């Protein structure tokens, strides 16, 4: 397929407009089981999406300026976040733990970038500055390995972490953001007090995982954006 499917381009048609001044357009999208689990016991990565859904996810990656995952997902899954179809740009997290993601032998995002073959763009890591001297050492190591570390500016510290993060990304020229997870990040976006999600797209797989699986929460149902479910998987 050489062009994105019409159902996705029409879903995201409004993203062609100028995004809000304080944030990019945001698509929250992930795959879950019938009992609402996004991963197995102890975070075991699960292939919940089937072929059709993965094609959709890869197209979605090409239709956004950037992809966000939490440091938990980055460290647990070591994802590629690229696409069989085009380039993507990735963010990892908003905190210090993500600075552990600095070993190019292990980190697929850094390896993709280092290959310079068009397989991936430079990963960005968003972090809060930390007084611990170790923070600076880890920042330098991660940048040496090929990432760009963005530090949340002090003036944004008083805002909720999601609003501050989105504001920073907008300032950096990101007009559309695809948020893939994991559980804490999904919960934080569902729970953010400011409206910050434009589209929610959930793939539901016809499987049950059980109580030991990883699940997200919807802290309060104040969410007004339309929900889309992708069931054929
Ligand atoms: N099925 C699917 O579609 C997907 C499944 N997954 C699964 O999800 C699991 C990982 O989920 P989880 O462990 O919850 O990790 P997350 O990927 O949600 O990352 C959690 C980390 O993100 C940072 N974070 C969380 N909330 C905020 C916030 N409000 N502001 C700033 N930073 C925040 C923190 O980083 P720090 O600790 O560094 O401060 C936190 O530890 C994995 O098992 C993975 O396989 C992941 C993506 C998609
Ligand atoms: N759409 C979707 N379906 C699933 O079944 C999944 N497990 C995920 N996980 C997300 O995709 C990342 C892995 O991507 P790569 O294949 O390495 O590019 C993983 O980290 C989750 O963000 N997504």
C-alpha cells in the first residue's frame, strides 16, 4: 500500500489545521485484550495486534510528527517505533529513568538512528533536570549514544507533567503526536486535567489475559473526544 488508508486520513483530517498553541494534536492508541490488559504478567510484551492492526499502527506512525512512549515501555520492550512504510521520530519519557536507555547495542531506537539508513530518526528523551550529579553523566552518555535529551524548562515545572511535556514538544515544532503507551502513560493522558487528547484509537484483541496482566486506568470519565475501536485484528 503506497498511501495511507482513507479511514485513517479522514479520521485525522482535522490535524491539517493549525494545532493549538500549547500542544500538538494528540492521538492515543494502543492494543488491549478483552479484559483490558495491554501486556502480560510482569510486563511481558504481547502481540495483541494482528496483521491489519499492525499495518494501521505503522501508517499511524507515518501520519504523526512524533511518537511517545514512557520509559517503562522503552526499557521493557526496547521498541523500534519505526515503520515498514516511512520514517518516524520517537520520544521516550519524561524522567531520569529513561536516561538508562543509553546502550546502542541494546537500544533499537539508537541503533536505527546510528545506521543512517533511513530506518529511524534521532530519538528524543524528555527529562526533568535532577540535582543528582549522576543525571548529568547519564544525559551525556545518552547524547553520545545518539539521542537528543530535552529538559523540561523550569517555567513549566508548575504545570502537570503531561501539559508541560506537550507544551515543550509544541515549542520544538511537533504538530502531531502519537502516544502508544504504556500503562502509566495511558493513565496519565486519560487523567490529564487539561484537554490534551484529540483521538483515541484502541485495537481490541479477542483474547483474555487474566488478572496478572498489565492494565491502565481511566481515573475519571471526563473524556469527550470520540473513541474508535479497531476490532478485526
Ligand atoms: N499493548 C500496547 O499497545 C502497549 C503495551 N505496552 C506495555 O506497557 C508496559 C509498560 O507500561 P508501564 O510500565 O506502565 O510504563 P510506561 O511506558 O507507561 O512508562 C512509565 C514511566 O513513564 C513516566 N511517566 C508516567 N507518567 C508520567 C507523567 N504523568 N509524567 C511524566 N512521566 C510519566 C515515568 O517515567 P520514570 O519512571 O522514568 O520517571 C514512568 O515510570 C509494557 O509491558 C509494554 O509492553 C506499551 C505500549 C503499548
Ligand atoms: N499496536 C500495538 N499492538 C500490540 O499488540 C503491541 N504489543 C503494541 N505495542 C507497542 O508497539 C511497540 C513495539 O513496536 P516495534 O514493533 O518495536 O516497532 C511497543 O513498545 C508498544 O509501544 N502495539
